[in-house]
């Protein structure tokens, strides 16, 4: 008779406690950890861990370390779980003048995640936490600055600063592909050469996973080849043409498409989302492109600009959402309202 695989008891208990949210000292856990069931539960824990993206896990770990250090300075043991919500409220109050509401909510989420990973229940919506956040918002809240929509007018100004060297060709392709495909930063830096399929009139870019596709079903984004309306010639601002030129110049045939470049002009690993932001700021400085103080310059502006311009051109919700991978049409309404402020403004009807 074949003996059942044995899953290490201490590890099994921790895994099952995390999944089931029950007392880690329970005898039931030790019983469940035996044999094949323990192996299956270990696999389940792996899938449960992957429910949160690696980037979010990194952020949660960083935020927990900051919270634990704050507790240690005040002679509180953050390792004694569950942490009292009053302690968390005090922590939030200490950050009230330096952190925005969204950042504070992120800290609370990290604390909750740390508890869940160790099998402890923690109410991130506990009244003392919720009311502290609400009070901080009233006392120190600042208006949220949306990303400035960068339409084709602004994008053309940005790429005019891009020369024919390696860095310039990368930046031109990055900005044009980012705009035409309404890509998020994480999607842009995640594009691999084998995700590309060049066709006669377009390039199809496969996204194995994105923010709205956490289950990893994947989606294809098609970028058409642009042509000048009057002559039919290839447009200098064509994202497909810019992408092809960058790949040829950089001799990329495998691996990440958009990469960091050293000061000496050598290709490195894939760009980071922060790197995309740095490139945009650099090009905006060269183009002397500024945005209103009520808005912020962000790579998300490329996505917002494509959506806004599509609405201004009369595109229906379904057409825009299909291209931008929005699962909820309600999210699109803000962009649509923004576009209509210009296109449907009654001041256009007067005789001026």
C-alpha cells in the first residue's frame, strides 16, 4: 500500500489557518493537515496568494514594516495579533498631515492583509478606524487631482522631442503605443516580444493579464496602421511604424519590448512603471508642456486622452470600452462627461 504524502504539520497548520480564518492552535487544523488533503491545501494556499498581484504584495509588505516600526518606537508589539484597532487609528492619526486619504487606506489594507495571511480576523472597517479616516479627510483632505488627459495634440508635442537615437525611438514608440492602445503603465512594461503579432494593416498586442483581467484570461489589443488622409502615405505618428522602428533599432527579438537604457546607450531589463513616469516627465519638460494646477501629469493621461478624444469624435461607450478593456461602463461616464463639457457647451450656440 502506497503511503500518503505527508505535508509538514507546522506549515500545514499555518496554511489552513490562513485559508479558513480559524484559530491556528485548533486540533481540527492538525487533522486536516494530514496526507493528501494537506498537499491539496498547500496548493490552495498558493492560488490564494496569487489572488493579489506581486506588486501589491510588495506594497503591503512595505507598509506593514513601516507600521511595525512605528509600533516598536511606542513599545507596542505589532507581532501580537490581532492588533487593537485603536492602535491602528493612532497610527493613521500620526500620518494625517503627511499622507493623503488614499495612502492611509492603503496602510489599513496592508494591516488587514498581514492579519489574513496569518489566519487572524481583522475588521478594516472597524468604527474607530472608519471614523478616524473620515475625520482626517475632513481636517486635512485635499481635492483629488485627476491625471490630465493628453490627447493627440499633446502627444504630438511630446514625440517632437524624440530624436532618432535609441532613447528617442524608444520614447516615441512608448508614448504612441501607450496612447493609441490606452495602455496602463503596468500593461506597457509587461509587453513581451512574443505578445506581438504584426499584420498588414495593424499590430495585435496580447495582454496575458491586466488590471481588469485578474483571472488571466488575456485580451488582444489591436493598433491600426495610421495613414495621412490626403496622401495615403504612412503617418510619422503611426504607433505601429514607431514600434517597428524601435524594435529594429534596438534589435529586440525576444523578451521585454520596452526596456531601460543606460547612460552609455546599452539596453537593460524591462522598464518599470516608475520608469514610464520618468520618461513622460522628461519629454514634457523638453516640450515645455505643462498641465493645469488642478490636474497632474501622469502616464494615465495617455489613456485618459485617448478615451476623451474618442468621445469627442462621437464614439459610443461600447466601442471605447472594448478597446480600453473597461469592465464597467460606469467608469467611462466621467470621461464622457469631461468630453461633453467641450463638445456640447451651449456657449458654442451664441453668435460670437
